[in-house]
């Protein structure tokens, strides 16, 4: 079969890598792809938001399965457009992807269906938002309602920081339309865990747990990023927590979306916080997480294409999804200056030095090929993933590999996977 993967980052490289292992697949295209993806798939220069060109390409090339990986095209209706053109598409339709596309929608859904989350209010004007903040406690969480590349969440330590965040979003248009409406939430404390789940709108099959490192620098300091690394499994997410989440969060969310006439089919990402009063939802994402995918899919034993087809056909209950009893760690190597300002075009060396190690997979996030060599082409450049029998060994292997890879001004955290909480 022919598969088209839509996207260009480390998540998409991981999905392509996993799909390439399926005996069912003869040909993989990726639009637009990146340097590393070009080793496994034919990269096609189509913008992820161009529904017309994407559907035309899929029809002309007799694509059997299209995987829509990023949030923006899902929220914009890419899966709808592909399906309307007769292409089997993996990913939620726009009316379900709104669970990530609007934080106000997702919070209102949780309130209506008693899914545990932080208390909140929604504002479209700065004056009432600031009045609300003056009566609250700090830290406070201020979120842009729409998509903002993982950077639309501010944890304000005091009123001055909160006022600045509100003015930046609502009055100054920092995130464009995404920030014209803000959600202000109570600040929850506790360890965070990410759980991705396959769902066909009726059945939910959670994947193995993961924990992300969002801050740019060691010890969770610096600005929020799209993710500087991740590890799986979480040391804290045990069977009791998994059962609690299935009963209180996972199934209620799927039932809520169905009840709202928005059945969710694809991958639903649950951003969770384990508080003293139980597990609560911080956020939903309507797709595979990045970089969580880079540690979750390497642990998947079952054919990913089989799972995706079962989701599309609403027969996920018939699939037995198996996972390796191991651990994985991904260290993101980023461009110096990320997530603010950074240069591109630096040559990457050392990739061949880790290529022969079967326990190391280097997923390309922001790379291009120039004169036959890989060069940097984004903020997050590489996700160096190691698989081992336990987390400690996976951490050691990942950093041994990172030390062999070089590009100018490379920046990475030195504490990925070390969180004990």
C-alpha cells in the first residue's frame, strides 16, 4: 500500500520510521518532510495547510492511507478534506480537533461532563481578565485559547507578570487570533505525565506513559519550548493511576465528544497532572505529541498501520496492542538561541557514528540536505532516542550518542529522564 504522512518534524520522522516497518507498506510519501525523513520516504513539497494540493496529490498517487500528524491542519479540516476526496485519513475531523484548537472549548467540555481539571474563566477583554486576576492567587496560568506552537501558556508568578501576559495576548496580538481569547486557570501542583491514546470514537487504547521536559534549560529553567526531551515510561504512572485515568478521564472524554456530536477518531493526547486530590487534565492534544512520539512508538510491537486502519474502520476493540517491556529516552538537540532567535544552515556531523547502534535512533526535527550533507533547518534539530531495558541505561545511551553528534551552537539539556517526580 501507499502511505502519505503529512508534516515535517521529529514526530513525523518517527511515524514514517514506524510505518516503514510494516510489511503492508510499499511506498511512503511525506509532505513536506525533512532531511532525515528523505532517507525513508519521498518528500513532497506541499505545505501542510494546503488542502487542495494535498488532496490532489493523494488522488493522483492513489494513496491508500494518509496520516495527518500536526495540529494546525487537523484543526483546519485536512482529515475532512481527504475523506471527502475518497482518501482514507488517520486523524480527527475538524469538529473533534477543536478539543486542542480551542482551550475554552476543552475546558467547557470538562466542566459539563465532570472531567477533573483546574478551575478557570474565559476572557476576551483585558480589563475584566485583570480584575479577575486581582482577586485570585498566584502563580496563575494564562493560556491563549488557540494554537500557539506550544508557547501560548504563561505561568505568572505575580500580578504584574499576569497583567503583561493578558495585555500581550489580547491587546497586542502576540499570538494573533489564537490569543484574542484567553483562559485563566488555577495553578495545579504535582508531577506531569503525558498519555497518548488510540481511539476510534468508541474504544480507547492508551499507549505507554511518557514525561516531557518543556523548559529550555536544565532544572526546568528558562522559557517554555515545544519540548527539549522526553522519557517513557513515567516512574510514577502505575496501574492504579492508569485505572483511575481510564475511569475518570479517558472514557469520559471519548463519551463526551461523542455526546457532543464530535466523535474523536485518531490519537488523543492527555496532558495530566497528578495532584494531591487525584489526576487532573492540564490539556488535550488532537494528535501524537512531539517529542513524546519519539519514545512511545519505538516501544510499540504491534504494526502501526494495522492500528490506524482499525481506528478508521471503528474496530479498535478487535486489535490487541502490544508494547515492549523496556524504556526509551529522547534528548532534543536544538539550535543555539531556541526558542527565540537562532541561525540555520550549520552542517551536522557525527550521525554516521551512531548509525550502527540498533538501540539508538536519531529522529530529525529541523534538518535539510545541502550538497549531500545534513544541515540544521529549525529550532529543534534532532531527537536522539535510546532504547534500553530500563530508564537509567537508556539515559546513559542517549547522552553517549549525543556526545558524538555536533553542529555549531548545538544546545541540549543534560537532565532528560532524571526526574524522579
